[in-house]
C-alpha cells in the first residue's frame, strides 16, 4: 500500500488572502503551474486555478486587481498524508480534479497531482483511470 505521504510534493507554492488575482497569475506563470493553494497563515482556505481566473475573473469582467478571496474556489477537497494512493486517485476521479491538497490538522503539507501517480509505475493505472473519468465526464457535459 502506497501512502500519499510517499508521493506528494512537499514544497508547494502558495498565495495568501492579501494577494490579488494578478499576483496569483504571475506566480502561476513563474512556476509553470495551473493551481495555487490560498492560505491564511498555514491554514488552506481555498484554491485558485487558471480556470478560476478565466471563468470567474476575466469572463465576468473583474479587474486583475480583484481580491483572491472573491475569485478562488472555496469548496476544498483534500486528503491527509496517510491516505492510501488508490483512495486519493478515486477521490480525484470522483470529483473531477487533477490536483489535490494534502492537509494535516488544517495545515497544508503538500500537493498530489495525477502526474505524481503517472510517474510511479505501480500507480500508473490508477492515474489513467482517474484521468479517463475526469476527461470522459468533461467531454460528456460539453457541447461541441
């Protein structure tokens, strides 16, 4: 059994509630990432994704100086470091998310992504199944 603690990225870029959307976007560009946890001290309070910026900020004509709190996703789905990797992959597929914050006693301690599963040969199949479920659901729900 592989635990999330063994796979997660421990050094996670974060932003705070004091940052604005522009600052978050710059950090995403600088680190070539598509999501950033938003923290208040060490406690995770939200997630900001590139999709949040496009749909909740730009498409709704909010300025880049908008408060992170107004644009971020507040509904958090997290796992603990002792969560089984298979369970985490299932949570990601079920909730159609590609990145999952790892939280211990309310404190952000890491992140796990589908890529983390894919690079571990023994867990590659779980990553494939999770991605397939995410992509299939997104495809079914989008008109072309």
